């Protein structure tokens, strides 16, 4: 089943986010290579592709996991969580309907 991982960044976490991004992307690439990643990306603080120093308010990842517990464990082990980028992580089952 798919699960939505909805993470909210701590204020002023852009520097930590940028420093930790390679490790975060490596884990996402692993999910992608396993065919389990539906989508992933950040929420810019501005209504544009590159918010610059305004940074991001969080991230959304939708991926396939064996269970809610497995999805939560994966989210909790994210490098952004370990680096203190994320203030809150919510994991919910997700049912893809379209496309």
C-alpha cells in the first residue's frame, strides 16, 4: 500500500536542509530504484520553483511500504529528521485513484 509522509520543517531550518539534502535524496533514490516511490518533493515557502533564502515549509513523499509501521519507521529514520530539519512528521495511508 502507498503511504503519504507529510513533514513540516522547523523555522529557520534551510541551512540544515541544504547540508543534509544529499543523504535525504539517496534514500529517495533507493525507493525509486525499487519501484516504490510515487512522488516526492518539498513545499516552497514562496509560490515559485526556487524560493531562494525563503526556503521550504516541509516535504511530501508518497511511497509504497509493507505497513503503516514500516512507513513510519522509514520516515523517522530520514536524515532530515535526524538533522533537526523536520518539526513534525505525519504518515497516513494513501490510495492512488488518478492518474
